[in-house]
C-alpha cells in the first residue's frame, strides 16, 4: 500500500522542529564550552578564594579558642598569686604576678598591676605604691572601673603629699551617689574639704555617705561619726532607732 504524499505544510513543520532541536543542541554545546572556558580561566582563583576563606575561618576559630584558653590560664595564675598574698607570701605572690602585668591591654593585666601596687603599699612603701597605682590610672587600655579604683588608691597611698585642691579636682567626679566608688572617693574628698577649711561641704558629704546603704558598713560608720562631729545629722528618721532601743529595754 502506497504512503500518502507528504503535504508542503507537514514538511515545513518537520523542518522547523528539526531546526529547533539542532539550535538547542548548538546552544547547549556553546554553554558547555563557555562553562569549561570559565572554569579554566576562573576555576583556580575561585578555588583559591574558597580555600583561603575556609583557612581564615579556621584560623579565627582557633584564635578564639586559644584566647579563651589563655584567659583561663591567666585566671588560674592570678588566683594562685592571690592565695600567696593572702597567706602573707608577698614576694612569691609579687613574682607570680609579673607575667600577667606584662599584658597591659587585658583586664587581668590591670588587676595584676593593682595587686602588685597593693603589695608594695602593704610593705610600707607608700610613695612607690602611689606611682604604681598612678600607672594603672593612666593606662588607657585598662577598664574604666579599675582606672577609677587605681586613682582612689593612688591618692589614698600618698594623701598627705598631694595638695588638697588636687584631691578635690580628681575625686569629685567619682564622689557622686550611684558611683560604685562613691564611699571610698567621698571619704577622701571630705577629708580634703576639711584640709581646705570647707566644713560646710565636708559635713553634708559625710552624711550622704552614711545614709547610702550600698556603701560598706564600716565606712558608713566612720562617715556618720565625722558628720556628727561637724554638726550634721546623718540619720534620716531619728524616731526609728529610738523606738527600736526602747523596745529592747526592760520596764
């Protein structure tokens, strides 16, 4: 049986389909060649970037782990030195703190420097201790709270040799209620006011320290006595302690 003749339209449709397949294959081949060329051109640099990135990430993670380990070791060294100092072994404790002081950019380095200064003061070398405290106070890399404490300890160690107005200028910003060093700085500031003859400023300051429950109890007691000597009442409600005293008395 003879096949029906192919119409011109069918032949044109078949040719168009074949051309489409051919063009798609050519396009795929071109894309493949472009990909191979790009890999040849950029593959090695791209691989290098990936490797470098992974290496950098690994290095950063190792640095973090190493820093944590070092801080742990430094903390143990500081604790051992503190135990020695508390046990009266000042020379051994002082020597144990030397490697930590050699790291001034760290908080524990400032702690160690403060501890060494305190050892010097405990040994009766007030002027030398004041210099050591001053070095911590002027160290811009040390935490602010430790710098403030070092300032207070410096002035305390060498109080008689420092002009009272200089004490006022340096400690007045710290002798404010709410400041963590209010009591310590305020006591020295009040004594400087007395040196300057400013009893009207010293009395209320001592009374304010005595009323502040965040201040150490022994310091509050001293401040209360000084305020009383200066004629300033440091008890807000006198009736309460009197009532308590009467309740405990025998009829």
